[in-house]
């Protein structure tokens, strides 16, 4: 797919880290692994670098991006944390949680990262070598998922390379993502905590850490802001159509199972998110299995019902978007 073969290098390799640092410092793009999905990263303080993210993804509009920080001290240089935000940061960082907080005035973040809003989305990713890279750059990395706009998020270096490999200086390889769905996004803005996107930290864990329930975002339509690609109705979309809540495949369909694989599912056209019904395993497998079933060329991927508890909320959110009309 890529015109030239992009270099894929082990993220723990010192020479690869040095090369990534040089590329980022020069305003170029680098694919970085995270525990959730692979990210398409640029120096978040440079307009010219962040603009390349939008171009590389073919993002139609300027949707705000997450600024990935090395530690809480860096995050507090760019955002203003209230008690709730600090409590969540302490409980879940580094990890698959993104906090939307007021942007610190004059912090130097590119306006293309915040898309003109007075708020900023911050996260400290889980992988040590990536946090070290950010600490050495001494600036946050803006990084959306490393897929073309609207498509399936990559959970391996190879999948990321096939999406954006022709548009980046280097792909850093951290192995398959250990969480597999994007971070949970929580806004801590005005004396409340609002769940903007379900993700790798289940709602219940956040509510337990806060000692209060998360609020739901006001109904956000596709034309309002602040907006999230996560809130666009069609997203994470394979080429195939997606049919949800399917007890089994119809004639010609590929099948994404959860739990027991039904009789009649054709080998080669069937993947199981988790044969034992484990939602953590299902989240890890979700995007890779969707990619694999899409590659079979079947016109439709039928998907088994997945329980809506715990990580199931994030999985079902992604599946609904994959199935949404385009
Ligand atoms: O796990 C993840 O979060 C991955 C990895 C790479 O870190 N990143 C990711 O980025 O999913 P992206 O760009 O696909 O999603 C970022 C989400 C979008 O839904 C965006 O609208 C929302 O964060 N967002 C960013 N800034 C925001 C803000 N100020 N207010 C509300 N939402 C914001
Ligand atoms: Mg994405």
C-alpha cells in the first residue's frame, strides 16, 4: 500500500528512540505504540507538525487531539487540574484515561491540537519507552490513532504502517497493544466529571475512584463542538458492512464471535473476540479481528452480541460506530 517501505523499529531500541526524537524535533511525524492503539505523533507545540497529522489522516476538519505527556508535572504545564482531575490522574495515570481540563493560558500548545477550544485533552500513556521519549522531547505529543480518518484503529505496528506508513518518518514497534481500545475520555471542567468516550478504563472503575457517578455528555450531534471523532456516528469502519447482535453468520457473511462459536461459522471467515467470554481479551482482539475479517472480502461482517458491562461499553461503542450508516 505504501509507496516506499517505512522503517519499523523496536521502541525499546536506543538508536530508534534517537531517530524518533530527531524526527519529532524536526517537525516530522512518527508512529508510536501505546497500550490502547498506535498513535500518529507530532510535537504538540508546533502548528506545522500538527498540521501534518490532519493531512496524513485525511481528517476533514480540525477535531481536537490528545496531548500525550510524560508525567503529571508536564500535564500541569498545559492544563489546569481541579480536585477531580487530580484524583483521576493519580488513580489511572499512566494508563488508558484521557482528561479534558481547562487549557493553561499561554502554555504554548498548538491551536490545532485544541482546535480553538479553551480546553485541552491530556493523557499519560502506559509504555515506559514512549514516556521517556516525550520526556526527552520535553513537549507533549499530539497523537490521534494512526489510521486514515474513519477507519479501524491499528493495534500493531504493521497495521499502523499499512495505514500511514507512507506519511511518517518512522514507525516505533511496541508489539500488540495490551488494551486494544482507545482511552476513556473524561471532562473535568465545571464541578463535575463527564464521560465523553467510553474506553480502556471501565466507567465503574472511574466512578469508584471519584466516589460519584459520571455524567453523560449533552446530546452532541455531528455538527457541534467540542466534538470528538469518537462521537461521529460512523467511525472505526471496515470496508465491509457490519451487522450487530447476530447469533450467527448468514450465507456469505464473515462472523465475529464472542463466547461459543456457532455451528455454521466458516473457518477462515470467523474470528472469536474471546472464546471464554473475557471482555479484556475481547478488547485486545477487537480491531485486529475486524481488520482480518474485512480482509476476507466478505461483503458483511456479522457480530455476536457483547455484554455491555465493564470494557463491554467501549467495545459496543466501537461496534455501533463500525455498523453506522456511512
Ligand atoms: O487511546 C487513545 O486515546 C488514542 C491513543 C493514540 O492515545 N488516541 C485517540 O485519539 O484515540 P483520537 O484523536 O482518535 O481521539 C481523540 C478524542 C477525540 O474524540 C477528540 O474529539 C477528543 O479526544 N478530544 C480532544 N480534545 C478534546 C477537548 N478539548 N474536548 C473534548 N474532546 C476532546
Ligand atoms: Mg481514532
